[in-house]
């Protein structure tokens, strides 16, 4: 049966493409729908007025009539649709009007006839569609439909094909999800039938890559089912070039030699201060890299006390990485020598490739690398740091604070911001990697490595684009269950598909698709650079929450209100305090304080009140996370608050009771030192902000839910 279905669709698509067409007619769309079980109304094609009358009579009741032309894509715009036609005279008049309108709209259009279709009963209009995204490939879409679809833009996306449960999840992912469940006494829609429409469309486009876009708009959803009133199918005009793929084992083998090399050659090494080749050599030598460092320079015998070689092929023994510090025009020739030496990795610092319009030059080095099996990092990068190897292969400032955060950036400027942040906040990193033009190695290669790297606890990535969105999603899904992945995607306001042939295509702007699919992959998307860095710094500090109940304990009512807003804004749940717990909190706070949630202990309380209430929050198993709001007073100075909070949290940790604790400190400049102390002792704390600590807590919850670790729901 599946073969018959595929053969029918294949014949139809081949016929359309042989005719030079990029769109199917409505009757052809129905053939595809029937083949894949996509529910559509009964319909027939009428080639003249008499056939239209006969068709309407057979279908019975009011009908919808639509122009059928391979040259008219948007039928409504051409005046080619009439709804609710009943009776022979009305059918005749509608047929003539539709044909006349179509000819006036496009005199050269081929008109095959008029489609006569059963009138679908009233219901909720939604859109189901699919597009070919340049990053992620086939993507299925769902949202509110009808004439307002492009105005409301309440649409969600998933990678195609989707399973039944994923299709159902899409119904709950739009802002108007409640409408589908039924509001104001109106019954909800048949969710299974609607999800099946989504699943079947996703299956269709996954099976036939030459289908570029599919539009079911509107789909009429009722309590009894879901029927696509109109189907539009757009065919691709070209075939995208296949990207070279590597197996996971191949990626790990080359990445291991890149990130844990025993020997590094610097092509273009220099003894002259101020040159990039000199900076790279100095960073490698001064950084304490324990492996071999081989300078390559045909005009030197010795550089920084190390023997220099005329060519990399003269270097004795195996070399794991060749770092390039020579002008772009010389890279291809030197890369040939790297290939003959069987060096598996080339780090290309030079600029002057695709980023400046020199695409041919970049294609040339990629071809050389593929011929010899070399993996390329760059070009146009600042280099990379692998701190646990004491490796600083960069012309930028050295960095040697070892830790669990791996950071990558597509931009050199962002890379240096990452470096400065890490130094200022004392964030230990396992690696900082520049990706630049991403001629070869990209985010999915790095993710595959960092997922296995025992030194990496959290991965944060700045990116402007993804070369292969599906490979990234695959790598992210393998990484997220073990460690958080934070992404800062630049270009949120980039224009979407301006020349799309369907409603779905017009809605599938770059960022809309990125947002949903990154979430689908379990990635935490940061809204800005500082948030990305703070999430990366803080997430490894916080333990995994075991449930959804968040309690705020604050010394200032105003902070409590703002913290409550932040909890809601970040998708967290303020715990409903049960009477016994309310009474327990009240025992520690003054009569003019307030229990409930937030717990307001008031600002003039001594350290003992802070300690007692925090201790209670840690002790009670019904509380899963604490948000602390501190107000600077002479009675409880900032460092006193920091030390007592850290002591209590450490005490419970020693007893095996771990909960995420975040804190907002308001006060004079002393709160900055207190926040640093808290961070160093397992409490994520920020001065002068109520939003940031709760945003970090929200990010931890999002990761825990994606990884299947949190006891709470989504």
C-alpha cells in the first residue's frame, strides 16, 4: 500500500516538473492529500458550466467554487473563489464570474476549469503547513488560520517528520492554545484529528524532498474532526548541495587531537613582536603547553628558543594541529603541505576569505582539506583556548582559569567579550573556541566533543547562523541530557521569506523557526550576550530542582513584588503555602511582616531571622527552590547575610539536601562583594537586580525539564 501511495505521488510530481511547473493545481493537491490520508472535502473538477452544475448536484448542498490554473497561485487575489453557492443558476453565474475574473487577473493564464468542493461546516480555522528552511530543511508549521494568519502570526514549528506526540504538542505551543480546548461554552476541537493533519503533512514533505512548501489553509477544526478546505503545494526549483557528513566517531577522533594535542605546528611563526605569528607562539610557550611546539618559517632558524622549520613537512614526528598565521593568499599552498604531512586539524586565523567576498579562495581551501581529510577551524578567527591542556593557540590575551564552561563564538569581538567576562567574574572555562567563517568545523562538531569532555559542565554558543541545523539539533539532543547548552542566536530581527509561495512560507521567518526548533532540541536560548554568559556561569553552580515549588524570602516588600513578577515571567511556579508551613514561617517573622509567598521578613530584622527562614526553606521537602531578596541594613550587613546564607546552604548540602538558591541583593556597593562570595559558595547572587537571578533559575528549570531531570512539569 505504501508503495502504491509513493508511486502515485511520484508520477504526479514528475509530470508537474516535466511541464516546468512549480505549483500543483488544486485537483493535483487532492491526489496528494488522498494518498497521505490528509482529510479534505469531496470535490470534482468542472471544465464547463454544465459540468459544474452536475458536480454541485452530486455533492449536494452549498458548494465552494475555485479557479483551477497552474499559473494562478493565489486564487482569492484573482477573484477566483466563491463560497456558499447553491442551485443551478447560482452555480452557472459563479462559474462564469470566476473564469472572467481569472482572465482579467492574468490573460495568459492557463485555465483548466473550476473546482467544485463540498462546503466545510463552520469551525475553528487553523493553518497546517510545511516549508523547506535553509538551515533546518523540512519544517512543519501549525497555527491559527484564515485571513488573519499573517497578521496574528501565532504559529509554531517543528522538524519534519513529527511523531504523533510531537504533533499534539504543537497544539499547545501557540498563544491561542486555549481556543482549541474550547472557550465560552464552545466545545473544543478534535485534537487527535488535527494532530493527524500535522503528522501526515510532515510525512509527505519528508518523503518527497522536491516539495518545497505545503499549505493547508484554512483547516476547519471541529469537535468531530479536521478538514483542509484548501491545499497548496509548491515544488522546489533546485536541489540543495549535500553537505559532507562525518560520523560521530570521526568527529570525536579529530576533535580529541584538536582539543588535546600532543604537538602543534605554527605556520607563519615569527620572532618579531607585534606579528600574529609571534603572539601565537608566545601564548603557546608562555601558557605552559606541555606538548611540542614547532615554529614553521622558511626565513628563520630559531624562534623563541625553538628550532624553526622551512616547511611543515620537515617537522619530525606526528603533528596534531597546524595553526595558520600567514596571509590568506598563501593558505591553500601551505594547506597542501599540511595534508601531505597527514596533520588532521588546521586552525585558520587569517581573514580575507568569504567574509570579504573571496568565496573562491575559501572554496579552494575547503577542497584541499577534503582531499586530504583535514578538519578546518575558521578561517577568520582569533584561535582557540583549551585550558585543561594549558593550550592558548590565539593572538589574543592569554587565559588560564580552568573550569567547566565551554564557550564558542562566531565573532572575534564576541570572543573577546567572553574572555573579559570570564576573567572579571572568575568563571573557569574548559575551552574558548572561535568559529569564524565555519568553512568546515562548526557548532555540531564542537557540541559532539563537549558532550563527551569530562571537563565541560555547560556549553554556551554565540552564533549568527547554523550551516546544518539538523546536525546541530542531533548533537544538542545528545548533549542536553548530560549538560546544559546555551545559545545566543544573533539576527532575531532578520527578515523572513519575502517571496514565499504560501502563507506558511511567509510566516517561516528565520528567527521564528530557530526559536521553536532550538527549544525542541532542549537548548536554552539567551536573549542577549550578558544573559548567555551569566547562564553559562551560573547553571553549573545550581543543583537540579526536584519540583516546581518556588518560595521567595525577602527583607523588602518591594523586592518581593518584583521577584514575584520575575518568577511568573520565567515560567516558574510560586508555591501555594499550606497552613502548617505558613504558621512555621510566621513564628520567625515580626507581626508586621507577612507570610504567604513571598515571605516578607521586613528589612530591620537581625541575621537570625534571615537564617531561621532560609533554614526552614531548605528543610521543608515541599519547597524545591528558594529566591532570596536581601535589603542592605546596618542590622544585617551584606557580608553577614552572604556568610550565613552560604553556611546554611553548605550545611544542608552536606546532609544530602540540595536545592537551587538564588539571591537578589539591594544596597550599597558592599553587596557586590557579598554576591561574589555567594557565587563562590554555591548560591547564584546578583546586586541591583531582581530579574537576573530569577532568569538564571528559570534557565536551570528549562534545562532540567528538557533533560527529563526535574520533578515538575513544563
